[in-house]
C-alpha cells in the first residue's frame, strides 16, 4: 500500500465513525472487571490464583454491578512474562487448573448473567512453543516461515533499528538458522508471521477452541503489533513528547523512535478482518476488544473499529500515559470526544501494566490522606465518560500503588530497567479478601507468588463490606445507578471548556436527553456556572451546593445532573 493509500484509509476511518444501532449491542458502553488470574483467588493453596478460585468469587464480581469480566492469560507458559508468552493456546497452565475448570467458569458466569472474555495473544508465542522450536531448527522445515525471520545486515548486525518495548534491539540471533528473529517484547516472545495463511488458520482455530465453549469474546493483546513493514525499514528518531508508549521509564530507548514501521502498519487490517470473521461465525457474534498501545490511540482507534469488519472496540492507555496535568487530560478528552464513536472504546485508568490509578493520577490527594475520596472520583469519572470501562481488580477498593523491593520483583520489565522503572508487580499484587487471614485470604500458601502489601490490609474486602462509606460500597452504589441510566452507554459527549482549572465537566446527550457530569479534583471547594438552570441532582458524592445555575463542588466531589 502506498503512503497516499494509507493516508486515504486513515482519513476514511476518522470521518466515517458509523452510527450506533438501536438497541445497542450488549458490549457497547459496557463495564468489565479485569481479573488478574495470578492474583485474584487461590483455591488450591499453591500460591497462585486459579480458575476455580475465580469461579468461587463470581458472586462478588456480580455484586459489583459490572456487565462482565475479562481474564488475563491462564494458558500453559514458561511464565517469562506472566503468561503472555504462551506455549500452548488450547490448555491451562497447571497451577491455574484444567480445561474442564474453564468450562465450569464460563457456565457459572453465564448463570450469574455475566459475560466473560479471555485474553488472547495472536501476535507472538513463547520460544518454548512447539511451533517455534520447529521453525528455529532450520530454514527448510514445515514451519520455517511461521515466524518473522531476517538475514543480518551487511555488517552482521540486526536487519534494522527496531527497539523492543522492554528496551534493546527487537531482534534475536538464532544460530541454527544464521538469521535474526523479530521479537517486539522479550527475547523469549518471537513474533508470529500472521501473513502466512497456515499460521493464521492455526491461530483462528485456537480462538474457536475457546469460543466453542460459550466464551463471549476476547481481549486481543497488543493489536498494534499484529504485523510489521514488509520491507523491514528502520524507524525514524522521535522528538521529545512525540511518541506515546506503554511506559517503562523516561530512559527506555523505545521512546527514542517514531514506531512507523513496527507498529500500526496497514498490513494488520487484513488480519483483523480474519479475526472478525471468526467472531461472526457464532450466534450471537462474539466480541473482539483490542488493546491499542504505543501509538496515538485516540486518533487511530476508529481505524480499528470502522465498518463492522475489524474490532468491536479498543482499549488503550491514552488516559493513563499521555497527560501530565489536568488540562492535558481535558485536552485528551476533547480529542477522544471528536474521534471516537460512542461505545467503541473502553475507558481505562489502570490495568496490569500501569500503576494504581489513585496513586498515578491523584498523588496530591493521596498525600493529603484523601485517597478513598480520590478513588471514588476516578470511578465516577471512568464510568460516566463516553464509552465503556474496564475496572482492574482492586480499583473498587481504592488500593494505592505499593513499593516492591528489588529482591521481591517478578516482572522482567522491572528487572531490565531498574531502578528507572519499578515495574508492574505493584499493581499485580494479590487481592486482599480478609484482613486478618494469612495472605489476606488470597492463598493458604506460606510463599505466594507475590505478597499482599501490608498497606493493603486495612483496605481488605471484609473491612470495606462493613463500612457504608467505603470505596467498595460506593462502587456498588455507582454501578447500580449507572444501570438506571442506559444513555451512558451510547450517548455523545461534549467536554466543557469554560470551567475552573481543577474541574472536569461534560455533557452526555442522546435523543434529546441530557446528563451533565462534573468532578472537582481540587482539595478545596470550587464554584462553576452550569449551562442552564433548574437542573436536578441524579447522583452525587461529597459536599454539594446547587443554586439555580451555580454549582459549588466540595473537595473531590462529583455530581451528575439533568
């Protein structure tokens, strides 16, 4: 595809967002709960969360009021990247259970009227996958072209300058073939050649294996890496602030390039078409939600969701990584309102790859001892902005980001970039169920894979169950109210510009109905003028004073009016 054709495709994508059907699909604007399989609930006592442990706690997830859940990888894996290095797409890693336990989980979720999605990694495998072992053995075996191989450059080095997300060259030398293998992440995660239709057929059949069990869909990992430039051209250098990325500290060399040829390439779109066709084989069609990172996600997301033959929705890191101030955040929300189709994106304030939202986004409130109030504000904002949402486990408790000492780290990314980057273990710590129990009730093991931070004990679920003002009880109240406001799933959005600097305010509108939402990030009262008078409060938290068209929000207060 020429540059002109590529530009034309992008223009088409951002100017033809499509229309929301009536009634909207179940997934559009839905709220999902992300279960980090390793750390949710250990039913076997081996120190790892497991499938049966999730099944045991489904009533807890249902009672939050979410629409469904998403599980992080549980497939067989050497666990070099906590399961994102898969060695068998049709099995279960032994510490997590068995395939029959997965069927029990799917059935139990549906019995509780919960939708359920699994993580699926289409773009790469573990180097311990049988496919890679065969492909790496020679240049003339049956799977010789199943991965991305390239000859050395004339000087013997890698074929281009591509950098791994984890730092270092994105190429691994394999002596058996005297070639380099492309690996966009860890050296143990070689990239599949999805343009090879034999490979693609196997990947699609692996999806069908789980969909045939009744699974409602997949969260697709790292869709920006499904393909790459066929000519293997080197990336140009980046200028400061030009390149949004997943993270990894300011000194990660990944940020020193514009990832023009190894991320978000046109060759990925035909791959999405094939993935979508599999989802459409089922009745009702299964759902594909793609993780979009390392790129300008808010502008590019429509390209991945346009025309009903790609993804249903995207899930990105823009609201986590691409703003340093509240004004930056407001600007980002303006951008998203302009480009994104209602319900085709999911608001994410944290996940298993980023710090806890209350610590990351509202450190001053945490320092002032107002972390629970800040957590409530973020939960309200996340679930009232245009689109759906994914709540990472523990966000409903308002957990703060703990410090993990180097000797306890499990995350390979943190080990590679320490101390510049503390890694992802802090957000991945086990969920605290019971304050006084061993490992806060997560596991009976004396040596869990990660410890429950001591600071999380007072935020345990059993403690918050007894406190009507807890973040957990607020989450349940908020989600019950959201279910009474179906317009929040698909209404358009207008971000207000003329508001105080510490306020985010916006209007959701659909078919003549309007809902105005406002949140005060300040630690002192803030007054703003509403666009019209005689509005009635529909939901609020904190100190509120409403007088005709004048509204005073107390510290960290939130309100919805219509």
